[in-house]
C-alpha cells in the first residue's frame, strides 16, 4: 500500500482544530482568522503520485492542461510524490529523492506585489522549519532557505516562476524536499545531509508531516498576503524569518553557485526586510547586500 497524503478536507479540519489554536496561543496581536483566510488557497487541490521525474515538470503540465481547457489551475494546488527520479535543486544540482521523504510542489497564481513575491520562498522555508521544530528538533534556516540541524541539511527549497505559454498566466512554483524516513544517502551527501529519522532514531508519518507543513504554509503565506494586501510593512513576517535563521553573526563564503564559483568571504551583519543578506567583506570591510546566490559557513 502506498503513502497516504493529506486531502483538502483533512487539512481544513487540522487547521481549525490544531493550527489555529496554536497561533492564537502564541500571544500574537495578528488577526489569526483573517490570516488563515488569506492563506486558504494552500492545499485547495491536492494531487498525489507514486513516482514522478520532477514535481515541477508535472505542475507545469497541469497548468498547461487546464489552460487548454480555458481554465486556470487553482492557486494553492499541491503536488506530492512518493519518490522522484530526476529531481533538481538550485543550480540544476541533482536532488536525491527516494521513497521515505516528503517531496512536493506548491503552485501559486502570482497575485503579490514584487516585494512580497520575492519572499514567498522564504515563507515556505519558515513553514518547513516550523514543522521540523514541532517534532522536537531545533532546526534553523541557513540563508536563503536551507533547513539544517546539527550542521546537516534536512530540507531544501526551490522557487521557480512559470508563465503558461497558452494563457500567459504567471505562476510561482515552490518545490520542497524534506528528508523524513530516508536514512541512506549517496556518498557525496553522507556528510552533508540527514533525515528526521536519522536524527531522532524513529520514523514519522508522511501524512502527519505533510498535513502540518500545509497548515504552516497556509499561515505563513497567509501572513505575507495579508501584509501585502493591506499595504503594511513586511517586517512581522521577516521578524519570524530572522528568528529562525542562524546566518547572522557568521563568517561565510558567498557565491552565486558557491560550490563551483566561490566569490568572497564576508561577515553576515543582518537580513533586510526584502530578504537581502547584509555582508561586510572580510578583506576590504565594504558592506554589501546580496539577494541571490548562496553561502557556506566558515568553520567555527
């Protein structure tokens, strides 16, 4: 029997019974019910597959199919797959995605201002980090949105913009890969990646984790949307991101593809409200702000 994934109905019940009360207990002055309403598109449709080459490619195919019917793929449609055979991460790096992990793509019709749209991938990173922390692991975000624990990568995210060639509609695709019960990694990843099962010594329910992740995506994307639609500062969202990110105060090597082309060493002094990483160059003490690329932490 294959993996059972959440449904829109189970997600709605979970948010009402579990996630909404948690947010209310967080002593926030934010309008919790309104924020979940703004994030209500998340998980409005859910497609589950035994195996795919890439979830991103399947999402593009669904968008094209709907456009051929003179319809739009509903914003918030989530695609889950039990395994991926040709998955790619940032800079087209292969992403190892066997049975046992949580592999998914959230498709969003682009309705945000450019400022907020740039932060959607960060919202997904916050959601994944919160899901992992809810399981008892004090995971942290490494800028931009790698989720790590004990210096090892638990999850990665990839954001891509897709314009449907038939309709011209623009979608933002948020790919998420979370290592859950997959314990074996190829040699090149053994000292880089880990899984929830390896870190805790026991397996987890993919259904439960997938449902919790969807609920936290609904909250964080809802928060970003509520702030954006009300012409409010995006600081309340970015404050949460900064709380979970451990990059500030670290010496790092920066590059747009840092593994292949490292550019310079710098000290991270902050993260701006637009997600930009504020760096002070080690050699000449010049301050820089980077919005793309990636970092590697220097040894402590």
